[in-house]
């Protein structure tokens, strides 16, 4: 590796030097000599135009023949400036260019300008053949100077070309030699790496693959240099630790399976206890309520005021206990039923819920806006109870203004595909037309869902209570302010999860500017397979 690195460094240095020479030669040829040659040709052509214009004007005395001289003077100044710039790095050639311009200036001052002035002044006869021959000789000297300048530029072009060829050949030679040396060093390094690195690593890797394929008792044998032997020892230590942890995991899994079976049995017994307890409490509580109401009706006003107050407390407590037990019984029933899921038109379920809440809605003067709703697979009674609890909450927790409740599919959150987690005691949802079987949902699979919203303009819910509101019997307000047992949203959550969805509070609603006050609850339900579309609550319900 050291030899290879040294060869690479030498090749890089020589290549850089050769490339630098190549760039310099190319710049001299293409950036100096060639542009200077083109500019010198432009300058010579400008002087030729001037000579042609002067000669024509002297012979014809027509001002139009003087135009080439005028344009040639402009082109001369531009070309002369450019030529001086192009020859800045070629002082010898620049000196020849200045001598050429000096000779051209002599021709202009001694012949061209006096001749033009004489013709323009009407003294054409002063221009004799002798003076014209003298002007011709002066311009021939200008031509000779340009020839010398062209020869000098040609010599510089040839020298730059030779330098470019030499630099190119040197660079190619260095690269070829460096490539040969690098190939030789690469072959030697490959052999060394195979002997000192690859073979020991293959041996350790082969042992590790046998362990990975299940032969956890296969030892990792050390091989190669001390570093690889140390690596093999570390892998062997890891294998031994994995074997130990696998034994611990197997023991823990067996213990976990026993605990899961015990937990499932305990959950079943707990649900049965809640159902039986709430059901069996109905009869004695109904008897207590009846007799307390009889006392209140028969002896109201016959005893003192404190007795009437105590009887009122007892009657109110009995009624609240009855409502609490009924709610607990309804909560315990969710997920216990083995009734087959059927296609349920949610528009019909909302209509049924509004019928049950008609008195509360009318008393509050509420306006319930229902958008287009789809059909889903589910329990019709539970889905009606879901809407009834959500709408009832929105109407109950209102401000002084008449409540406005908005129900529909969320527009800004299109239906997504999300995994539906299995729910204990949930019923597997069959496709339309298929029979369903009660039992736990199997492994979670991606299911397309609808996202629904129930939004209101009521007192709102602070985001810090977003999880607390779905806890059973959890209340955020006193009973004197708002009646109820605090089970409504817990029941809604259990119904949604029983159908394979999720429910949550939108924490931004009522917080962002423009939302106003109120609360917004969102939940998802799995989509139907085929054949059901969005429908409003007044378009009928044919399933």
C-alpha cells in the first residue's frame, strides 16, 4: 500500500507538471498567437482599405470613393488596440507591430492626408505622378512590415505548436507509465490482501453464517493476524451471549404466554363482572328509586323543609345512579355482541341519532349540518349510538349562541390507507354479501379508511385534555354546570375502535386564527369494498 501510494504521488506530481505545460502551450497558441494573427490581418486589411480609398479619391475626386479610407481609419484604431493587447506577452512581436504601425503612420502623414487635402481643396493638379509613385513606395514599405509581422507570428505559432505536442506526448507517457506501475502495485496489493485479509475474513464469515443459519452451537474459530483473531474472539463472545439470551427469551416467552392467557381470562371475567354487576344492580336500584319517588310524591310538603331536601337528594342520587349503571351496561356491551356486521348507511344512522336527540336539539335551538356520508360495514345500533353521543356532546357543551354542529367527511384530509390494530373482542369485518364470524381480528392489515369530523361552536376543549376526554367517567366540568356521567366519549372511542378505526381531538381547532371557538372530533372507519358512494341524509337509505 505504501509503494502504491508513493507511485500514485509521483505520477500525480509529474502529471500535474506536464498538464501545466500543456495548458501553457495551449494558451500561447490559442489565446495569444492565433488571436494576434487574426487581429494583424484585420489591421492590414484596414490599411489596404485606406490605400484603396485614397487612390480612388485622387483619381476621381469623387467624395464617395473616400468612404473606404474613413471606415478603414476606424477599423485601424480598433484593430491596433486589440493587437497591442493580444501581443502583451510577446514583446518581440509587439515591437514589430509598433514598427509596422509607425511605417503606416508615415504613409498617412506624408501622402494620404496631403493628397486628400489637395483634392478636397481643388488642387488636384499638385498631385503628380512622382508624388503618387512616392506614396506607392511608402505603402509598399507598410506591406513589407506586415509581411515581417506575419512571419514572426507564424514562427511563434510553430513554436507554440511544437511545445503543445511535446507537452501532450509527455503527459501521455507519464500516464501510461503510471498506469503500468499502478497495475503492478494493485496486483501485488491484491495478493497481499487475499493472504492477510480476505482468507481470514472468509473463514470468520463462514463460521458466522453457520451461526446465523441456526447452528448457534457452532464455535467461531480464530484465524489470520492478531487483529482478526481478536475479532473472531469478539464474535465468539457475542455468539455465546446470543445463546444465553435466546435461552432467556425462550423462558420469557413461555412466561409471557402464560401471563397473556391469564390476562385474557381476567379480562373476560372483568367484562362479565361489569355486565352482570350493572345488570343485577338494576332491580334493587329500580326498587329504591321507586320508593324514594313515592316518598317524594306522597309526603312532599308534609314534613319539614330539611326532610324534603333530604328526600330530593336521595331521589336525585338514585336517578344519577340509574343513569350511571345504564351507561356502564351499554359500555360493557360494546364488543361482546356476535351480531354480524352489515353495510350501514351512515346518513341513516345520523338521521336515527337526530331523532333520538330531537328534544335536546329543539330545546337548544341547534342547527345540525350533515354533509354527504358513505356506507360502511358495522353494527347499525352501535354506529347510531356513536353519532348520538358525539352530536349530544356538541349540543350539550354550548355557549349562549345557538349551537351549530357540522358533520361530514373531512375534505382537507383525504382517505388514507392505514393499519387497523386488532381490538380485543372485536368482530372480523366481512366483505359485502359474506357471512361474518365473531372473534378477534387477526394480524393487522392495511385497510382503506374514511375520515369523519364532528365540529361545533361550543365551549371547546383545551388541547391538554385531548387524551383525558376519552377516559371513562372522566369529567372536565361539575355536574351543576353540565349533566352527564362522563362516559359518552369513552363509549364513542370504544365503538370506533371496535369497528377498526381511531378517534382523536383536533388540537388546532379553535386555536388557529379564523377557526373561532368550539371543538372538532375526528375519527376513521374502514371503507366498504365496492358499490357504495357518498350520500346525503335526505337521499334515502337502501344499504
